[in-house]
């Protein structure tokens, strides 16, 4: 009996050594696409979260000034590209959120940390992020700052979250 425990413990130790390190926590309604490598999809590795309250929303838009950040109901009614994937945040660890795209091509994205649970963006508490990772200050992000070119597989980008500081939005300062 004692010998069997030693053999099992040794086997478990070897398995643990052989496994790759844990990856980002994959979240969002389309997370299976990125987790299994089924593209086309965009995976956003999220950096600089203020906290783990609320939900993370990743929104996919047409890559033009007219349609970027328009209401989802208008875009869908007109048959234009729009997709939102959302998820509660894990309590700890790195976070990646995934959104599937209709086909390879250029899209505009917006990452939103919906901290208060409203359908409308709360300037005072919510966070936002764009692929260009430029400080938003007091302006809405431009479509050029939000563009991502998605390939046939999983396209990965890193986005730094920004929150209201003083008179505008900027990344959180590291302490």
C-alpha cells in the first residue's frame, strides 16, 4: 500500500513538470474559439485592470469613422459587422478575452471594463482600452487607434486599460 502511494505521487509529480505553465484566463462568450485555435478570432490580452468588479466587454465594429462606436442595434439592423462578447472577470491572474470575426480582414475594437453594470458607458467609473494603447485623455478613441487586422487563425493584441484620472483617461500608474 505504501509503495503504491509513492508510485502515484511520483507519477503526479512528473505530470506536473511536463505540463505547460498556465496561460491567460480565457473569458468571453467566444472563448472556445481562441482556446481551441478555431479562427478567425481576435484575442485581447488585457493589461492594467483597476479591479475585478463588473464585466469585461469586447466589441467588434466595422473599420470606418461612420460606424465605429455606433449603437449595436443600428449596425445590426443595417446588416453591418457588430459583435459583443462579455464576461465576468476572474478573481486573479492574467485575462484574455476573445471575439470571433466573420472572416479575415480589418476590424475596429473597443475593450470596456463595465464596473457598474450599466448598459451605457459610465465616464466616472468604467475603463476603456484600444489596440493602439495611446492615452485617450478627454476624447473618444478614433477608428485608426482601434483597428486590428485579423488573420485566418487567432490574432492576438495586448490592450492597456484606461480609467479617469484628473481631467481625462489614461493608463493606471504603476505603484
